């Protein structure tokens, strides 16, 4: 997750277009409301020291639909493969598999509890 924070209004129904194909998928990353306006980075897995390829980010926005309000970042065009989702401090929040022709889902995990010393 990058350190940028943006003030944005809600996104309405039908405002995101996903480009799906044989080797192209998409990611819908749902988050808690407190991440609205934050950019979350993802990158392909693998490579040198597990760092993977270049990172890309998307903005978490409030999304209103007929079924209610949610908060999500959408990555509309991703090459199929394994991706790491990054926290703002540079640690992985998790991994997700992107499959061609599909929209994959990832739910932002709760913060790890602080260790008692």
C-alpha cells in the first residue's frame, strides 16, 4: 500500500469496466471503510528474493450498489498469475491468484496483533 491518501466521492454502479481475456483477469480487493482513499500496491510474485515484478496500485473507493455500500480497489487488467498484495509498511498482506477470463477477489486481512514484550 503506498503512502498516498486521496479524498474521493463514492463510485456508482457500472463505473468500472473489466477487460477479461484468455490470459487477462482482474482483481477486486475489498477493504474496511478506513482504507477509503488509500492506494494499495500489488505486484507479480517471484523474481529476485520474492520481490516479483513492478508494483501497480489502485485507489480504494466507496462503492454504492443496489445491495449496499462496500469499499474496494479494482485492478481491471492483470496478466494471469500469482500476485502479492502489499501493506503500507512494505510487508505482504497476502497473495492472490489471477486467472484469465475471471475477476478474482481478495479481502484485506485484519492487522496482525502487536506482540507483547
